[in-house]
C-alpha cells in the first residue's frame, strides 16, 4: 500500500464584488501561494483558493499581502 501525505495548507481569498475592479482574489491567491511554496491557485475575481506548504513564511504573510494590496 502506498500512502502519500502532503503538507499543503489551503486557504480562500474573498473580495467584495464592489471592489474587484481594483483587487483580484485569483491574483492574490496565486501570489500568496507562490510566496508560501505552493504552485499557484486560482478562481474568480471575487473568490479564489490556493495553498502553500512553507510554514516558516507564515509570520510574513501579512506583510506580503499588504505589499500585494499596495501595488
């Protein structure tokens, strides 16, 4: 028997449809996933899912998110 265990930590990014002209949940999810050692993510402008595996970077997620929102 073969068992594969992944240490991927999923998350969801949700944004009000009223501001999707300025922010895109799919883009944010993908960029955070790459930052956290994932392979990307995706969804729609108002909601998206992704994941990452590098727990050492979790303390810096807030700074990374702020950087994405400032651009």
